[in-house]
C-alpha cells in the first residue's frame, strides 16, 4: 500500500473462519507465527481479517488493486 513517508507499506488480508475471526488476539498471534520465518520489514504493518472470499479477476488471480482500494477507503473513513 502507498505510505506517505516510506513509499509503500506491507499489508495483508487474511481469510479466516467465523470462530477465528472472533479471537481477540488474532493479529498478535499471526505476527508471532511469522516472526521466526520473515524479516521484520516483511511482516505486514496493516492487517485485515475477513470471512468473505478475496476478490478475484477473471483469471482467478487475487485482485490486488481492489484490495488496495478497500484498504485506502478504510484508512480514509477511519481518519
């Protein structure tokens, strides 16, 4: 995602089931699982956990532009 100071920042959208979505420490848990396997700069700084499927293009690839637009819209409404 675009970042005003860094140029870009890493974000992640994770599809989870209903029970997992209710877990209060979900983001912290996932980050702890990633830390041993990823460099600190590769761990997302912004997260979204959802139960809906990811948007896909006609080629069945994830529509990253749509996800980025959704993140940008969320940032605008939460600011």
